[in-house]
């Protein structure tokens, strides 16, 4: 039997790919989109593709949208909606920093809390969080996003242990750099505010993101985590990113204040 899966951030990127992939495999997909035009576009795209999915408006920051979503009965929450804002930590405006946490951490946790209560009562369910390789390593000039994903890692680690006795599974998926456009626009975002005040550190070097990977690999891994019984707690893609994470985490123990 197929699972009922709510995908947040389904209008584009990984969320869209996972929503279509699951729907093609016969799962009951509820695809959440931030704004109404995205709802309309995704409904028509699904129709043109010959797949059935329920598309709803779900701005994770909107209390009304969250309440509507929490009235749905689901087997799996794919907590995927997220934003990226770049900039050096000493310069990034606090309003921008807070906005990242509002979406990536607080709103995601509210949805997880709401659905987890129902899952605990029935003794089953799975919450899959889109974390990031950035939640496991240092990411200069992208510290706000990285910090939010480090927070996600802490939340998921705790929830995993807390909900395990009740039959509710909590796992993460950790993408590296993939060609979804998310990283490209995230890097650009700091230019919106950079010229508004005096800066004491340099703008990060503009560089072309020409080593990003095909998102199909990550989408397939995400679908596997949602579908399979007893998936790994953490799924990092591509393999080269997992190798880099393990190496850097080991190296942290040797890091010094003025170097490394």
C-alpha cells in the first residue's frame, strides 16, 4: 500500500522532484506550495504529467496554512521547505538572520510537533527533515543557513531519541551542492542589502557554481528514505560530500583559534 506523504516546499527543487517521484510510484502525495500561483502551476503540471497529487497552499510561516495542513492525516511528513540567505556573520542584518531561522527551524518544528502528536497516539509515523551538508561542516559566508541546519541537526537528534519509544521515526537527508537553483540564488541574496551600510569585511569572492551535481541522485535518495522500512538516520549525497563531512568533523578536534 502507498503512503500518504506531505511534502513542504513542493513548488520547486527537491520538494517538487520528490512529490512527482512519489506520486508516480503510487503514493498519496500532498504537495505544499508557498503561494497560490505555485499551487495552480503545480496542479496543472501534475495533470499534464498524468500523475495524481493533492496540491495545497502551505506557507510554513502562515498560521492558517499550518492549521489547515495539521488537519490532514498523513504517514510521513517531509519537512523540506527552506530558504538560504548569504553574507558574513559580522555583517548580515539580524532581520535576515532571523528570517532564516523562522522558516528553516521554528516553522518546521511547529509542523513536526503538530504531526508528531498524532503519530505518537497511533504508534507509527515518520518525519523526514531536509537538513544539509551545511549543517555538518563550516560554511563561510553562508553562516545563517548553516546555523539553521545545525539547529535542525540538534532538533532531529533529540526528536529521534524521544519519539523512538512510541514507534515514530525521525531521520534527516543532507544534500550537498545540487543544481536546483537554490544555492545560486542563495549566494546572490546578500547583494540585496550589501550596499546599504559601511562594511568592515570584504564581500565574498564571486565564483561560478560549476561543480554542482544532478539533483536526480538526491531526489532518488530522498524517495528511498521516505519509502523504505528502517532507513538510515542520516543520508548524505553525493558520496564525495559524505567523505568531506567525515574528514572535516574529524579535523575539528585539531582546529586552532587562528588557523585551520
